[in-house]
């Protein structure tokens, strides 16, 4: 089996730039397109650490590529911006199989092209464990404010695009069945391994009058509490609108876990959530309401929960 | 001793945003300033891996912060652009001392403010070894081409800003004396631990008509060979202009290493090198000439050398 140590840094760069090509790659730094007038550049970064965030017996290298892009592009979308480019810092031991690098590059390219974006550069460095760090660059057009965490207002609807709790259910199933999850639960496992981010939902929310957005990365309640605290508002979720699906209930029975736990504290779904005074934007659904106060409630009551913490 | 595990991700973020403050930090992603008309965004990323690129008994956390910014900003300057912002992905074990994070943030802030830039965001993730990945964002104003690796032209001067070979000499001294390097060699050690990048030299080179630039990161000859290959030119260095300094000769005697080896293959000086038909730009000196062909020579002869490779 050929390894990163065999082909070296330049060999790995050749593979990545072949499988995730960009005419902007290959100089000291990548020069992006001319910025449209009155636009702002948006930037965010996130690491995936092998073993902590993904297991190679569960996730394919392609899955990891998809997920690394999604978790970063979700943050760009959550500002109301359009992802335009990404760079990757890959830290990996010399024993890393070349097939891992190929799969990773393929996954990145498959995901990034959904957004008409490009992998424009990167760095490959020897390390003891595999860490994939993506930095995403977005473009925020026009003079309207970005969708800031502190800009939710009482009287607004809370709207969401994407599933809630599926990623956590998928992880619980993988853990419970030690990877051999029954086929019926494939959509949940898929949601964990390769969460889906619908391109342009952040731009659409901003264009239709939303003022605040975030993505469900650390857990629904934790992420909404951030909005509540930063905006000085309360958020009341509609229990029916966020209730576990039938498939999640079945997964709950199979694993002995209350599926509401996945809804409340799962995270990693990268559900885009926004607040707006206006009609529910295309691709979103109404899941709650913003009011005065500083609490996050479900049907007016405080739910018990915890969220993801790194340490 | 307090550790990252004690204070958690949010505690660490509080420290970093206090010591390296930016009003742009703290949302899902950072929204940068309005782009000037006809400007392009420039992006690059680089990791420093503890143990491979730095040793904590030699480098202070502040040094690491400085170096992480310099190695990225040098790539932005090498396009002729102005560094405006950076994000940091910090991978670190829970046992990492809080004092490390404080020093790192201080070093980043001290260096980044020399460029009137800001640390605008980041990510902190648990890992087994400490890895500091910086992604730098620059702004390339005006419609002139960036300083591309393929744009050197026969008849141009090769000009350089910054020391050549000092970083490698410093590293050799640290290795030879196991960290206890005699005081007389402090400038060389300092050049390794905290390489100096003069702000704005890339912009000045571009503004005064340079067409191509790179920084000495992998080794003088390796980096110039990249230009020679990509531009389809030869480069002949003037031996007197790149000759080891008296201090480097003394370090050579102390360590038993030919100081020309540091000049040729040292790297990590982040010397900015550009090619221009015009007068030597302010802050640069004339170190060689671009001609027809495809070789890199010194005084017309081929030197023996190797460069830095990651694997």
C-alpha cells in the first residue's frame, strides 16, 4: 500500500490538485476573483481530528472531505454569505495511505462544487494524527448587515433548513451497533457521516429579510441559547415542529436512547436556523418564535439538555 | 498549573480574544471590511506542528505566535498583497498549559499588529499534539497582476528583502549547543525562533514594477528553482550578495557546518525575493539576475544543495 511518506508532499499536492482542481491554486497564495462592488469577504475555520470527530472504519475518506467542507460552509451561510473558496491544511503521518488523500480530495471536490466554489490552496504537514483543517472564504454582497448572532428581535419567527437530530441519532446507532447498523437506519447514519447543507439558504434568508442566523453545530439548544444571550431575546420552540421523526423513534427503541436528546443536544446537523419578521423563506420551515426575555423553551417549558464541548 | 482541559474551549477563546482582540471576531464567521473597488482577496494557510517545527524548550509560546503569522503573511506579501486578517485553528491536548495559549495569543497579536491586521476568528479542537494552523487573508488592490511564480522575465534583477540563511544557522546552533547557545549568536537564534518580515515589501515591489515574487521558506535554491521552472528562466545569483555574514562564519566554525549550506538550503527565513526590470525597490537589495534558460546558478556555477521537505 502506497503511503504519504512514499509519495511525499509534492506527490500529495499533485493528487489533490488533480482531484480537486482550481486554476487559482499553485502560487504562494491564491488570488480570488475580483470582488463585486460593495462586497465583504467572510472567513471561518474548523478542524476535524481523526479519532475524535471521525473513525476511519465508519467514515470513508470521501465522507470526511464532504463533512469538512459542510461544517465550514455552514458558518459562511449562517452569515448570509456565499461560500466561494476553501483552503485545506492537512496534518497527517507518513504512514497515511495515498488512497485516504485521494478519497479526501474527491469528497472535498464533490461537496465544494455544489456551491460553485473551489479548493484554492493548502498545506500538507507531517504529524502524528490526521487532522483536516478547512478555512472557508465567502462573499457577502450588498450593504445589508450580515446575519449576526446578536440581531434576533422579539416578534420574529425562527425558521430552519435541514434535519435536526439526525446526525446524533446516526452516531448513536454506529456506536450501539459497532458500525453494523441495520439498513433501515441508513438515512440517519448518512446524516452523521455526510451531513447535508443546502447551498444558498443563508443568502436566501438574508435576501428575504432575516436578521440573524446560525447553524446547528454544537446542539440545537446550545446554539439557540447563544442567539438568545447575544440578542437579548427568548426563543420558544414549537415541539411539533422539531419532534423526532418515526425513524428517530425507531432508532431510539433500538439504542435505548430518548430521541429527544438527539434533537435537543445532538449538533453536527448544520441545520441552518434564521430569525425573520417576514414570510418563511424558500427551503425553510417555521420551528419557533422569538420573544422578550432570555430563555430557550420548548412549548413554553425548559428542556433538560447538554451540548457538544471539545474538552 | 491550569490547563486547557480546566478552562475548556470557551475559556481559551476568552483568553485569545482578550489578548488578540478584534471587533470582527465572535460570530459564526468573521465579516471583513468592505473591499476597495477593483480589489481581490488573497488566501494562504500553513501549519506549525509542535516537535517538528518548534520545540517548547527552545521556542516560547510567543515565538510560535510570531512565526505562525510571519510564515503565512510572507506568502501574502509574496503575491504583492497586503495581509489584512488571519484565523487560527488550534489543535491541542487538554493538558496544554493555559500559559501556552496566553503566550501564543500575545505573540500572534504582537506580530499581526505590525501589519495593521487582526486575528478575526478560529477554532480550538482537542488533539494529541499541538498544531497551530493559521490562514491569512490579504487584499490585492488595483488591476495590476499579482506577483506570480511564472512571471519572472529574462533581463530582470532578482532582489531580496531580509536575511538569508540566518534561520538555519540559528537552528543548527540550537541543536549543536542543545539550546544553550552562546550569547554572541543571539541574532541567528532569534532569526530562527522569530523570523522577521518587513511589512509592505511585497506591495512596494509590485507598486514599483516587480512581476514575480516568492519567499525563502523551503530553501533559497529550491524556492528560486520553483521560479525558474514556472517562469522558464534561469537565475544567476551574485555570490557576494548572498555570502554568509561574519556571524554565520563564526557559527559555522562553532558547529562544524559550512555556512553556505544554510544560505543555499536553509529556508524559513521568509526573505522576500522579487524580480523586476526597474530600480531596486526600497528595502530590497540586488542579489542576482534573471536570464534565458532553466538553471539556478551562483556566479555562473551549479551549487550543491538540498531543501526542506515535509516527509
